[in-house]
């Protein structure tokens, strides 16, 4: 191995990739050029192991303005308004340095959104930690939550919803996925495609430092015992500077000065400049001496690979420099003309009057590697033979107590109370419901958003699991009265070089695609995060799905809390008693094998659309989808939220009572209706061939099961609300 090859491999490139670079350039790259290739050709930036499969996802729809390929996706919400949204991972940095890793993940996703001209109106997150008993879990959780809250709160953007889970597969690699929604007028959306020759290239925002160098490359590698040495690759965030950058960019965007704009995220100045030039089929020339630096003697290599936060790159119209500079001066931000667009189709870098790099843009983008990796198809596991006599021995009250206090079911109020979820004054459904909801300021419209994942189902059978998460997102939006429009996804997996991990990815993507296509719920943006593992131990496959929907009249929004005494409660959708891979099976029976529940896409669509019809006609007073923990868990949450009880009818089903109450069959909802509306509701359900059952009647203060087991609402609350608070105090 030559010295140059070793340097390339130290940068995360493979030997054959280095050989390809030399062949494309017809020479040996210098260190700066090698750094640029390593940044642009890693998994995080090039999607070299995933592009082949991501192309199969449905990305178009009547409401889609911009699909994948830009900073974020854009959907039409009528009246000249659009929503810009995306989810991204910041997993590796958050495991190394939880506060800054999570904070800069939030900062980065917000820049992706306001880069497109949208003012951020809501944040969400999906965060996954190791076993609660693991020595690092508590500190990682505390640091991540403080980081998310610290950045979002300072920016003045509400965190309206999220998801938190615990599983031992994340012991060596936690997941932090951040999502942002922004509001923009359809005729004021900005893109990153450079255009025109000799147009000034402008650097704005914070100064460049040495923090975050190799951040993108680090995100494309597995962890080992030298993890502490990687702390310098974690970026340092400053939300107050980002707030200034947001306001300055939006002020400049109000005019007609900007041709293209791109935030400096992963791989910093390298990726932002190259992506803009590539989309415009242009070249770009940069004088690195003009880049504002906060540290002395920074080299071209360091300047190009720095991932210092709160920075943007803009291509301006000629003659607009002074106007733009005045705006950024007003907001006390750096502004520098660092280069220009050219017809060379190369990225050309100058430093100290020397040309220090010259690379054809297409070698970095179009000619980046794309692998069709080997993968193994997963078999559907055999069903477990659960003894009915063992189920009959269980006491429902004991089961409910264990399920409600399970770390993955318990109230996450300790977390979301640290987030400002009402800032901006438009949050109309806060965390803890099926979806967060924000009103479109000054209108009757509202946007619902949810983020979901199901690593257990995806691990058991990736194809079924991929479908299920999309359906879960769909149900969560419908449960608040929103019409689902589109999704963004963050696909978190182990090493793609492992055939089983790659198989999990391929089949999860296939499942996501099938569900999205059937439900007309397209994918408009997303992110892939591979190498989520320490040494050879990878995480369970964890695709996170961020769903967005529209409520045309926010006064018709639905919440899950039971509303009125004597109202009737119906279960929509058929209960087959699927226990395998349920929280009940894993928590009570300690059974971790078996297939996930089947996904019937026809029922999902039909049941969901029928629920929306009932909501539109004002029949539904509260609603909640049935998912993790089953029917009784969902009922308990509705009781807790509404501070009301329920007398449950004896199930007419032939299956065991435990299976009926705790199975996780899909496509189901619980709705509350008035007794006087029952006939009209049943008529609509029958007309649409939707299966339903009467569950019971709302009462005060306690839940009664079969008139044998009575549990007070205060007991239910204590089971559900205390675990996380006590855990974080201990």
C-alpha cells in the first residue's frame, strides 16, 4: 500500500475508490482534493449504498411541489401556502457529545428548511436510547433532551411532537433524528441550483473554525473503542447566531437578489458549493483567503471540510452585493464575496494566490460510487405457540400496570416539558397526542405532524415493518382529523457491507414504498444513516417516518381525551388477536420471536378515510389509533388524558380476553361518539364495509373491565406518569 493509498483509507475511502479517483483525475489528488473526495463520496453525502433503492420510492403527488433532491421537500396546502419539511439524523455526534450533537442536529434541519425561504413553525424529534439499565443511557438521554430544547427554545420554534424509545440494541449507538416544518408562500420558494456565469458567490453567517472537520466522514463509519478521540468532529452550535441568520436570510429573500442558496451542513463549504454548481451544470471558483475564519493559520483543507455551524452559501445577482451586505451587517453577521460561478464545470480553489485544488464537478457528483450491495431476504418468522392456559392465569390489572409503566409506553412528559411547545402562539395540540398540530397563522388551517418508528417490527420482518410505520404515521394524522399529504423519512441502519443489514434496509424501503404508493402518501425528502453500530454489533433497523397532513378547519381538530359522560366508545377495525412481537409478548411473556402483525393496506386506507368522513360530519368527539400495547393501552391513555373512566363491555370476540385487549392488530382506531349518533355512525361504517365493535360507555373516575376488575384513573395515571420522572431523578 502506498502512502497516498493509506491517507485515502484514513479518510474513509476504499482502495478501489481511491484508484477510481486517480483514474478520473488522471493524476494523484493532493491532500485538499482528497479531503473533498472523502467528504463527497462518503455514505452521508453520496448515498452510494442506498441510491439504487431509494429511486424506487413514490415521490410524486398532486400536492407535491418539490420531492427529494433539494434541501427539503415542499407540499401545497392551498391558498398560495406551502409547507417545507424534512427529517435528518445526527446519531454519531449525539452519542459522542449528546448536548452539542443533538443541538446541532436541530440547528442543521432548521437551516435546511429556511434555506428554501420558509420560516420554521414546528420541530419534532425521534430519539432512541439503549436499555434503561445501561450505564450511559441516563446521561445520554439528559444531554440529548437538553440539546434539543436548548437549540429549539432559543430559536423560538416550538417542539410540538416526538417519539422516544429504549432498546438494548442502541446501547452502543443512540439515534437522534430531528424534523422541522416551515411555512412559505408558493411563489417565494428558493432552490439551490446555481445559474448564470460570473455571478458572485457569497459566504454569510458565522466564521469558520476547526470544529466538525470530518463530521460527515465520521457519520459514515462504525464506532470503536477510540470513540472519545472523535469529539473534535462534533460541531458546536450557537442558536442565537442561527436566529440572526434566519432573520437576515428571510429579509434578503423578500427581494429579488438571490439566484441560489444552500446551507453549509454535512461537509460544510465543500458540499454546499459543489451541490450548487452540479445542479446548475456550472463551475465554481473560490478564493479561500476571503473565507471568514475565527482561527489562525487555517489550511485550505481545514476551511473546506469544516462543519462550523450557522453558515450559508448564496449565489447573488450581479450588483446586489452592497444591498445584501447591508442586511447581514445589520444582523451582525459575516458577509464575504468569496468567489464566482464559471463555465469551467470544475471546482477551483485558490489560496495565497496559488491554485490549491481543481476537480471536475461531475467526478464528485455524477461519478460518485453507486453500489448494488449483496443482501439477504428475511424470512417471515414462525408464529409462537402461546399456551392459552398461561394467558388465563394472568390478572389484567397486573398486566396493565406493567404495560403502562413500560419505558416505551410511559408518559414522556419529563422530556417535552423541557421543550417550548407553545412559542409563536399557534400550537393547538401539544406533545402527548397522536400528532402535534400548529395553526397556519392568521387562518383557519392547521398542519398536523407526527414522527414514528417500529424497530421491533422491522427487525422481525423488514418488509412488514416498513409498511407498518407508514400506516402508523397515516393513522396518527387521521386521529387528529388531518388529511395525510406526504412523508419524510430517516432510515437508520447498521453497516451496508453486512448482507443482513443491507437486506433489512432494502426490504424496509420496499415496504415503505408499497404503503406510500397505496395510501397516496409520497416521500418528499429524507436521509439515510448507515453504520449505526459499535464494532460488529448493529442497531435494530429503525426507519423513522415523519408524516404531515392538513386540517382545513382547525375547530374540527380531534384530541384523544375522553370528553363526555355516557358517550359511547367504538373500536374501528377487526381484532384478530395478534400477540407476536407485541409489547405484551415482550414485556409479560418475555417472548421476543415471531412475526409482526399483518398489514392490510386496503383496510388501512378504507378505515382511515371512513374515520375522516365521520370527523367531517362532526360525529367523532375523541379518537386514538391502536398501536403499541394494544386496545386496552389505548383506552387507558384516553382515560388518563380526559380524566374519565369507562365501563368496558365483555368482548364478543372468540379469542382470549388477554389477546383481545393486548394484541397489536393494525388498522384500528378507538372513537368516542354521542349515543344519539350511533345509528348514523353505524350506517356510514356499514356503507364503507368497516368492521366495528362497541367497547363501552364513558363514566367517572374508574375503568371497569368485565365488572370484575376496577382501576381508578388516579391509579392509571400513577402507572403511566411516574416511571420516567423517577428514573431521571434516581
